C-alpha cells in the first residue's frame, strides 16, 4: 500500500502525539488519540482516492461525488460514536482526528515552489497595482470600479 506524503506525515505526528500522551496522560488517552488518528486516516484516504478519481474523470461529479462524501462522513460519524460508546476520551479523540491538518500544512510547506529572487515584479509604488483586483485574481474592469463606488 502506497501512502501519500500527507498520510506519512500524519502517521509520524500521530505516533509522536501518542508517545507523548502515553508518557503524560496514560494509556487510555493515548489509545483514544490513536483511535481518532485511525478514523481520520481512513477518512482522509477515502477523500484522497475519491478526489483523485473525480479529477481523473473516473467519478462523475454532482450526485455520485456527494453520495460518496456523504457515505464517508456517515462512516466517520459511526466510528466516532462507537469510539465514544466504548469509552474513548473525547479530547484525545478530537486531537487524533485533527492531526491530519498540521500534516497537510507541513506537506504544503515542504512542496512549495522555490523562491526566485530574480523574478520580475512591479515596484511597490507602481500605478499598475491599482488595476489588479486581489479578490477576483484578475485585472479590474471599468464595471468593477462603478460597483465599488456604489457600495
């Protein structure tokens, strides 16, 4: 089974967090954290696979994609409810469920494009900056200026 870089980083963070939880809070907290991490790992793997299938054109958009996402969230909810019914610590479960987020940030940072110091750029006081609309990520149109004046 090949893991995506985010999954590998998430596993590393989960293992580190579980070791820290075991040392500081005991085995129940650590087991609950690992249960949350396992649930989120399965959820993220499903999200990754369905998104890749959707972007490759293998999974039609609209109803099918939403149905798969709904089924994934239903299974995640059942897993969370089962873990809580068994006696998982709720805080540890939430921490485990959340460890994929810092993993995604770390991997986004690792795979960022290189900084090009000689890249062309406008001077900070160049009047062309006024023509760019950062909210729409394009140049401003004459109609855009009228709409802003009315607002």
